[in-house]
């Protein structure tokens, strides 16, 4: 025991590097998630006494992860209020008139959105838009998805709040005694990389595949759409209005036909005036259906009892069992519609839109139904042996009337932090309080918007970074690297730090790499007697601007699956794009920094 204690005392720095090396091997092998590896690494440092209890828990006072969590909630509020969806609708309207110009507008809009919002929901919303734009422009969707994702990643490097990686690096740098970063301090360098990257994508588009995805489908496989009907009621404000003027028919609601007096029309409907009793047959996602349900402009769906309203009670989701006795019969004849006071407001069928209308759809096994009704009716449906997975729908309606609050809250965070009135962390937390008290988003939805996996990873890697400093591992590595760096030209340091972060981030978690390299970069700069700020900015952007592998950045994996790409597709376009963006960013840092 004394021998082990003495060994730990003499070789603390070396043992720290051994643990770090084991973590890198575990990261690369991917047998466990990066979060699990990071937590186990922090535990190993603590168990060996290289990180004491007080220091271990001190990482929870770091403002960076908490700011990241607050930004997740603010992004969630913009989604919940329909702000992002409304922007997507406007894009699609523009695409119908000027498809190719819309591609440019989408690129600019993606940069702006990603600069202030979490990239993941932005990319999720843009994937189906890319599929629609591909149809409108007759351009292969595989030539759109990777560029869209790359532009979103580059946009995240334009401001301090664009990615969680930027906030982590800024938080660690502030704790190391550096002057805090402002929200737009990295903007000139991020813009340089973005402009160069967009030009590079335009020139390198020939490297992208043009074959159609074999598995994704029209929406990239990430949108569950339902067939439903919008019934014009006597007290509706849409009576007498033309169908083309209806604001509800946007990207998430697609008109299929008009049912009047038992007949269905599917063409030339834009100029048609709506009458009481008309039924608009539409395709819509779950959120759009729930929003229409609350709007009061229409009655939704079908019911055996005409007095049953879709706005009554709750909404449940249920799947039709393969053994259901109504398989092959019309949906209007399904027994529970006549036995219970419920209204069927939508039907989803995997990779196929049922029809011709809701009532005459022939029931198939595995059809997913949306049903509105009283609590008693819902309990009866749960006891129905012919329905599977009956549960309350978790899909929620947009809250468009609260959108202005969410927009102002996000704008206030940007403006107040940019003007140094208050810090970005405090501004974000105050904004979260405002959107919660005004119910832009419910509390449980706000917490669900936070990616807990990301936060735990950040906290764990902060602990690992602190342990490496306390064990002397950082100083040891700096001692090894300094002689090599001293002979390198001063301007090359930015390039070395950028591409070291880039290469590691293509293989490992961006946030893990950022947390590990930030203290090492700052210590190295001090040892060399150079300003650490340009090096830290190079680290920020280099750890995020990763395009060469599907695992290089979290959104890469989304388009990898949606577009049915091959790994080589990313490498072919990503490697030259990494070089183009990296050289542009580093050159801007050398010239301007």
C-alpha cells in the first residue's frame, strides 16, 4: 500500500497521461458512449487521489454547461411557439416561386439560425425542407443535405452561443484568467471560414453523390405525417374565404383535396371559396394537427356522433393490431367510433399516405390513429384488445401567440451580452425564467429540451481537465511540446492548434476535445510567451468545423442517415472542405488577431 502511494506521488503526471490514453482508446473503440467514458475517467482520477473531492465537485460551479442548458431551453421555446416552423413555411413559399434563389436564401438563413440556436433542431427542421427543395429544383437531394449540414455547422462558429463547444472553451478560458469572450468576438474569424466554406461547397459539389436515397423517403425519414380532414363549421371565420388564402396551409399542412357533397376534387382549388360543411383533406404532422385542433377554425376528423368535438378531452395515439376484426373495412366503420363518444382526427401509415379520404380509408394492421375523446372513452380504448400501445399523445400544439416573447427573450440575451450589460450566462437564465413564467414552453418540455447527455459529458470532461492540471500532466505535456513549438514560426501556432483540434474532433466528441485541449493550449501559449486568445479561438472553431466523417459533429449523423450516404461520401467532400475552412479561419486569425 505504501509502495502504491509512493508511486502515485512520484509519477502523478505520468499516471494522469496513462488514464487519458485509456480514455482516448475507449473513445475511438466506441464500445461505450463518450459520456460514460468521460465519467469513468473522472472517477479513475478521483479514486487514485489525483483529483480531490472538493475539486471534483467544483466543476459544477462552472457557468459554461449551465449556459449551454439554458440555450437548449431557449431553442426549445422557439420551436414550441412555432417560430422555427414559421420560418420554414416562409422558405417553402419562396421555393415555390423561385426554387433556385431559395437555395441561396436557405444557406443564408441557416447561417443566421445556427449562429444563435442549437444546430441539432435547426438541421432536423431543414432536412424535410431539403427534400422539398430537391423536388422543386430537380436537384439531387444528396447534393443538398451535406452542404446544408456543413453550412449549419459553419454558422455555429460565427458567435459564442452558436455551439456548446464555444461556450465550454470560453468558460474554461475565463477560469484560467483570460478576459471573458464577448458573443461576437469570434465573428470575424467564423465568417471568414463560413464564406470560404460556402464558396468551397459550390466548387466541390461535383464530389457529392447524385443517386436518390434508397431508404429516407420524401421527408428524410424524420417526420410522421397523418391524413386528416378539416371540417368548415357554421361559426368558422374561414367561411367564404378562398382556399389559397388560408394561412394554415403551410409546410406542415399539405392540401390533398376538397370534399363537398360527397365528391372529392383534387385540382384547381386555390380560388375555391369555402362553404359550411366543406371538408379539406390534408396531410399534416402531429404538431400541426394539434395546433389546428386548438385554433377553432375547423372541426377535425370524423365521428359517428356529429356532436363530438375534437377539442373535447384528450388526444391518444393507438396502433391497429394485425388481428383487428375491421382490417380491410372502412375507417368510419371501425367499432369503437360507434361504441364510444370519440372523434378520430388522424391516421398514419408507414411510408404510405392512406386515402382517398379519412372515412373511406381501408384499415390495415399497424395503422397509427389519433383519437380525441373524454377520459372515460380513453380508458375504454386502453382496454380494447384490438388496439396496441394506447397512450396519451405526447405531441403538443404550437403556441404562436407566445412567439414574440420567445423571440424577444432570445434577442435580449444576444443584445445584453453583446453590450456587456450582463454576462451571457445570467442573461440566458433570466430569459429562461421569462419564457417559463409566460408559458412559452411548459416546465417539463423545457427540461426535456435539455440534452442531459451533453451536459454530463461537459461536466465530466471539465473534471478530467482539472485532474490533469492538478496531477501535473498538462505541465508535462507542455514541457514536451514547447521545444518543438519554439522552432516553429509564430504564425504557424494557430494552424497547429486548429488542425490538432480538428483531427481529434473528427474521431472523438467535440466537447471532450475542447475541454481537454483548452487548458493545454493556454498553458502552452504562456510558456511560449504568446497571446493565448488567437489560439483559443482556433481551438473553438477547429473543434466544431468537422466535415470529413459522419461522427465528426452531432448533426453529421442526422444527414448521414436521412440521405442514405456512404462513409466515403463524407470523406470525399469533407477533407477538402476541412482544409478550405481551416486555412481561411487561421489566415484571418493571423492577419486580424
